[in-house]
């Protein structure tokens, strides 16, 4: 009964290897394990699209896992915040709130995608506030699909540019520790697990003694995941070819 957490796969039809990797990752899991996808599973998601091959494939992969007794949970990222309950149902995933607590042997761990932690990037936070607005979400999902695809591509390009700049200006695009601390206090946790920054690493004592921050990497040349069960808690990164 282990919990596996992954994020930032950025699945797109232009990279079928990644979709295969996602499928292969499930082979690491067994009956009663669960997989939590902590955002940015899709390179961008602008609503259910019957012609979208990636969406069909994801649905099939999740379904196959479910038939092996593996449940899949989903928490939206900044690329796929438009996955609502209806979409999650379509994929066979259970939708999680943007803050979710996972129990580990070291105590409760707060799981979040992590985009709310780059507080210093004002433009992104403005976009985030808009994108979280229910009315705007509703209106957007009722636009014609062609418009949504166009807007989605623009959002993805902007986000891609931020990903590229992150290492150049970490003080602007990097993690704001004060924000992380507030999030942790709110749920009385000392452990944080997040993605978004594409900066794989385990950090100890950033928020006081015995605090941990596990930052998941994105999937490209490597894949990474967090795993915990009754006996262990571990952040792992391996070369992609190890999955096949
Ligand atoms: Mn992200």
C-alpha cells in the first residue's frame, strides 16, 4: 500500500516516448498502491477534446492501471488547471484539491503543485489569480475548442519561457520560502512535496528542525518520483531508459 507521487510530465503528442514512460511507470506499482499526479501531466489542457490522442492514451493507461487495482489521483498544475471533476472522471482519476495532505511515517506532508510558491513573479501570480477564478474557468471552457487550443498554446509558450528563465533569475522565478512556510503552518505539517520548478532535490531543515522539502523533477532525460509507505519515504530520480 504505497503512495507514489509524480509531476511535470508535460505529455504531448510530439513526444510519444514520454507517454510510453508514463505507462511503464505504472509497472512499478502493485495492487492497492496509488499514484498521485501533482500537476502538469499535460503539456497544456484546455478541455476534453475527442480528437486529442494524448487524452485517449492517458485514459487507457489509467484504466489499465485501475484494472490492476491501482488508483490514480490528480492535482492540477498551471498547465492543466482546467482539469475539472468531469475531465478527471473521463480519465478515471480522482481529482484532489490544490492542497492535499499525505500521511508519511515522518508525519503529515503537504502536497501541492508549487506554482503558488513563486510569489516574486508578479505576472505569473496575476495569471494564476485569473485562472483560479471559477467564472473565468467556466467561460473559458465554453469557448469554441479552436479558440481554447490557441489560448492554451499561448499559455504553454509563456510557461515554457518561465521554465527556461528560472535558473537565470532564481530570485524572481524560484521558490519563495516565506510562502512555503505559511502553507505548511496552515496544515501543521513540516514536510512539503511539490513539483513545478523542475528542480529535483530533497532539502532538509529549511523550515526549522526536521522539516523536509521534496522537489520533484520534470520528466525528460530523467524521471523522478516520491514514494512513501509505512516503512519508508524516498525521493528518487533515474535515467529515463531505466523505465523501459
Ligand atoms: Mn508547473
